[in-house]
C-alpha cells in the first residue's frame, strides 16, 4: 500500500519499552488509507533511533501508539526528548489509551477518525 503512494512520509512506532503492536498496526492501516507513505519501524524503538530515521528520510510526521501500561512520566520524558531533537516541521501524533492528554508540540488524538482527518489535511498541505 505504501510503495505506490506519493503522499507525505509518516513514520510509525511505539516508545521504548512498549511492546504492544496491534494498535500501531491499525494506525499504520489508517495512515496508508489517507494516501500517506508508511514507514513502519515496529514497536519499542529507542528515541535516538526514531530521530535518526526521521531526519534522514524527509518525514512529515511521526505517529506513536501508546499502551496503558506505560509510565506517564517516562512517556512525557521520551516525547519531550523526541520533540526537542526533531526538526520543528516534523509533526508528532500520539494516540492509544496511554497517550498524554496535552503536551506542547505533540498532537494527541482520541480516535482514528480525528487522526484520519488531521492526516488528510496534512497531506493537502504537503502536496
Ligand atoms: C496483547 C497484549 C500484550 C502482548 C502484546 C503483544 C503484541 N505483539 O502486541 C504482550 C504479551 C507482549 C503484553 C505485555 C504486557 N502487557 Co499487555 N496487553 C495485551 C492486550 C491483551 C491486548 C492489547 C491489544 O493489542 N489491544 C488491541 C488494540 C487494537 O487496542 P489498543 O492498543 O488499545 O488500540 C486502540 C486504541 O488505543 C487506539 N489507538 C492505539 N494506538 C493509536 C495511535 C493513534 C495515533 C490513534 C489515533 C489511536 C490509537 O485505537 C485502537 C483501536 O481502538 C491488552 C488488554 C486489552 N484487552 O487491551 C493487555 C494490556 C494492555 N497489557 C497490560 C500489561 C500490564 C502488560 C504487561 C506490563 C504485563 C506484564 N506484567 O508483563 C506487559 C508489558 C509489556 C511491555 N513492555 O509493553 C495491561 C495494561 C494495564 C495498565 N493500565 O497498566 C492490559 C490492559 C491488560 C490488563 N487488563 O491488565 N501485552
């Protein structure tokens, strides 16, 4: 689905220590349906690795699925670190039951419907 797309590149992963991958896979399908190109890193990626991959591949957004068992302090710490080391024009989207409700520079989504609409809009901007 991704190789034939011409939309923005979206990198998908979970944060370090989060092994839950089904929500992430669903997110990858929704992402592909908007016409975006999915770069699927799979779960449990170190923050440095996310930054390195995103910076080398002209990525428009990083979407992260967060499971409820994740420590909120660690989640906030990792997302803040990610935001700090990424180019400011790379969007960060988070969702899942462990996602923080509000964090500066991070887009939190309560549903795939909201996420889909946001990503479709981002695609228009990146055309
Ligand atoms: C499968 C599973 C595992 C598997 C995961 C394997 C794999 N390959 O994915 C394994 C065995 C590894 C596992 C391990 C653990 N798990 Co577990 N696991 C589950 C289970 C049964 C299903 C999770 C799942 O896939 N759900 C289906 C997906 C589709 O749902 P979802 O991720 O929530 O995604 C939905 C939304 O959240 C949202 N969403 C998700 N991502 C995104 C992203 C965006 C951008 C958007 C918009 C929306 C979105 O949309 C999805 C569809 O509605 C749940 C219980 C449950 N019924 O949910 C427990 C559960 C999540 N696990 C739990 C726990 C505690 C653990 C462990 C800590 C257990 C342990 N003591 O070892 C470890 C932690 C491992 C780790 N380091 O991450 C708890 C968490 C409770 C809590 N509040 O802390 C749960 C809820 C079980 C329970 N009732 O106790 N787990």
